[in-house]
């Protein structure tokens, strides 16, 4: 039984990784509280769902631009310093949110501006932090480390909005923002305690040429490229979240609370999956494992389109979340093991763009398909396209099919 439970060896063996993980877990709660608080405050000021939708749009372009450039910077400068500076920027922006709330500035445009700059800082911070991890632990522990990182993300994604709403009801917007400021100090402390993580190999100044080198490397690494293609298949064709408001009533006869339950179900499933993820580190063929996990994810989403009882729908979405957690852990493992250290930052930047842009494009595809047909056809059809695409990818890409991070087989 113990072999099935979460593999915590990275936390035991590396004090630096342990501090980094604890800091990320605590700060993720605060960041998700802030995310929901900004949306609620924008709606309170504007009384417009369109205005709330613009919150996401204001973060997308900075995330893409600075994700690519931030990844290049992570390969050109000390990653600890870059992560620390960008984290201080995020901390100061959270402080600005506290100030604007307490002084009742009440400007929607200011919230958009803060979100945009936050997105830029996050896009620089995340590639640097992710590229640090392989320098802190043994290569064979990367799957376990990435599983733990997924646990931190999903815990924040699940509990953060709930805590944020509760704090807003108790003490208002300023209190919720202030908790983010306080929790973020844990992330700052963890980064401050890290040793220097200077770039290795041939160091090139961050810029367009450096970014293009990352794409050039990606084209020449078919196993690594396949992980990005697999994620795009899943997020573009089998992303159900845009349909939750429609299916909550049409499938289950529910309302807003049902939508909230459907939105929370994948993250809850991911957390349950983490509890029984001890086997993840023992899988050697990560490419096959990625395809298997995403196939389970897509099948669960497709079957969700046929469900008409709420408990079954929630269970299927929870299964999709658990499978997505496994897929993400392996995709990160391939990225961190297949890419040389001198290239990891740039490829983590590309990863951020795919992870950020894929679900948004998926929302458009699912919403458009459902409007032209039905939600059931959109969910079943999208899942089918995803699974067929995965099987073609696995059959046509031998390096991906045989990839084993323990031997770092790029070709």
C-alpha cells in the first residue's frame, strides 16, 4: 500500500526543493485567492460579466510575450536571482491591490493594469523556478517532484477561491489581498535561501535570437515536441470547462452551485490522484504514459457528455483531473530531462505559452461546436478527435514512444 501513496522522497532528500515546494504551496493559495477576488471586485465595480471576461484577456498577451522572453532570460542569468526579482514584483503588486482596496480607488482599469503586470511577472518567474528544480534533485526523482508540484497547484486552485470568497464576505477585498501578501513571503523566503543557480554552457543574451533557438531545438527533439502536441490535443479538443454553465442546467437541472461543483471536480480529482501517485516514479516509458493518461482524460470528458446524474458527472470530471495530473507530471519530466540545462528556461517559456493558450483556444472550440450542434456532441466529438490524434502521434513518433527520462533519449 505504501508504494501507492505519494512519493515524498524529493522533499526528504533536498532541503532546497522542500523549501521551494512549501513556499509555492502556501503562496499558490494566496494567488488563487487574489485571482477570484479581482474578478469579484471588477464585477462589483462594473456589474458587467464582459468586464470580468476582460480580466482574463488582459493577462493573456503579457503571459505569451513575457513567457517566451522570460524563458530566454532564465537561460542567460542566474535563475535564483531572476525568480527572486520577479517574485518581489508580484509581492509589490499584491501590496498595490491592498492599497487600492483600502483607499477605495475603485478603478476597473487599474485592476486590469495590475493583472497585466502580474501576468508578465509570473511569466518570467515560472520558467525560472521550473528550470531550477532539476538542479536540486536527482533525475530519477523528477516525476515525483513534478507530481508534488501539481499537488501544490491543485490545492491552491481548489481551496484558494473558496477561502477568497469567505474572506471577502468576512472582511472585504482588502483582507483577501492582504492574505496574498502574507503568504507570498513564504515563496520569497524559499527563493532567498536557495544557492545561486547560474546559467551553464554557452550563455547567449536574452532576445529574439535566443527565443528562436529554443524553437529550433524543439523542432529537432521529436520526443519533447510530442509532449507539446499531446497537451494541445487535450486542451484544444477535450477541454470541457466552457460548457459547464450550459450543462449544469441541461444535464443536471442545477444552477450556479452546480457550475461551481463541476469546476472544482477536476482539481479535487487531481488532489486525490496525488495521494495515490507513488507508482508514478516507477514508470519508465514516459511518452506512452503521457498518451495513456491523456486518453483516460479525454475518455472521461467524452463520457461526461453522456452523463445525466450529478454524482456521475462529478466523478468523471474528477477522473479527468487525476489523469491530467499524471500527464502533466510526465510532460514536465520529459521537458526537464530531455532539454539541456542551458535550454530549459526557454523551453519552459514555450511550455507556459502552450499551457496558457491551449485552454483558452479550447474554450472557443468547445463553445462554438456546442452552439452549432449540442454540448453532448461537442464533448464526445472533441474527446474522439483528441484520442485519435494521440494514437497517431504515438504511432508516428518512435522517439516519443520509446522515451525514458532515465537514459535521456532524445532521438
